[in-house]
C-alpha cells in the first residue's frame, strides 16, 4: 500500500507542473501521459481497464473519489464515454492526468446533470494509473477464478457452521434446517399465501435483513418464485406456528450473482417463524 501512496504522490507532483504540456483530444479533454510504456499492451475497443485513480474538482482539489490509498483499482470500460480518447493513448503501466468539463462528465458518464454545487465551466481532474487490461475472454476467466474461490471459501465456512448445530436435517436439494418449534396449524404448500417473520444473517452472525421487530409479517405466495428457492422449499416443510432455522446454500439463495450486500456464492442463515397460512 505504501508503494501505491508514494507513486500517487509522485504522479500528483509531476502533474502539478504540467503547464502547457497538456494535449487535447478531439472532444476537448485535456490530458498528459506520464512515463509512457511503449512496449506494453494498449487498450482495444470492448476491453476492460483496471485503473487506480483520483477524481477531484480542479479549482479547489476537492476529492470526489480515489482508489490509490487502499490500492483498490476499479474496472472501467475502455469505451467509457467521457475518457475513451485518453484511454486509447495509454499502455499498461502508464500514468496520466485528464481534465474534463464537469457537465460533459456527468451527462456522458453518469447520465445526469452535474451537481448544483459545481459552478458553470468547472472541470474535474482525474489522475490515473492503468494497472491492467482485459478482453472479454480474460474477464470471464478472471470472473470464474473469483467465483471458484468464493465457492471454496463458502463451502468450508458452511461445513464449519453446520458442525456447530444439533438436529440438522437436509433435503435432497441441499437445504438444511433445524426445526426449533414444530407448528400445529395449517401446512404451507405451493400456492399458500403465508405471513412470516424472519431474520437473515451471514455465517459470521452479521444480520443483513429482518422483520422480527416489526408489527407486520412479510407476506408472499409459496412456490411461485416470489422469494429465493430455499425459502419456497423451506416454508413448504412448515406448519402454521413453526419456527425453523434454515441454512440455505448459495445455489438456493442468490447464486453466482449475489444481491445487494450479499456476495456471489454466499450461503445464508434464516430464522423463520410461520405466523399464518391463508
């Protein structure tokens, strides 16, 4: 991380003295490349760039976003609307600075007007380092490597979590559950409209969603895909009044895509109370 910070500081100092060395793209973006690597790979249309960058308001250097400090580069398309002309000039390992009109940046890249606090004609300064370049095949390979790492990590965590529980039952799909209290009311089945209270959390205990402290239970129809597959299956095992702990493997949860705070290939735990079956 220190190396990234020192690099960022050195690049920033260099660009502070750029002056009239800046060049212009056809669309009016000013830029300067620092220490160009002539023998390295350059971006092609449709590729993805892995960039470390700092974005700031030019007039007061007010920081908008930056990735250098924690060395967490972002993937940005080589065809990004506002900066594609600058990206096309870079090679892997290059550092550069670009100055772009804030109106242009927000309209082309974000599809929205610039914030009202930015004055007319204000420019955004972007200091960047091109860390790597990936075509579609390379991106898919990288994605699959990351997915496989997540699957392995989740499998180990799931085995460890289940080993701490007692009276765990498992269905043929891989859904595990602990019947903490069996119900005595109506059996939930496909087509049943049910009211439930629940708490959803990760295997480390961190809660990501719950309605246990709310007056109105969550209502949905079992078996119609209105909830994740693990819920449809788990609720169909319960009778009104039951409380189950459901251990839902990632294929029965949000799969390889994830959702919101839930990462891809993440198994989930739900404490579920079946309040009513209609």
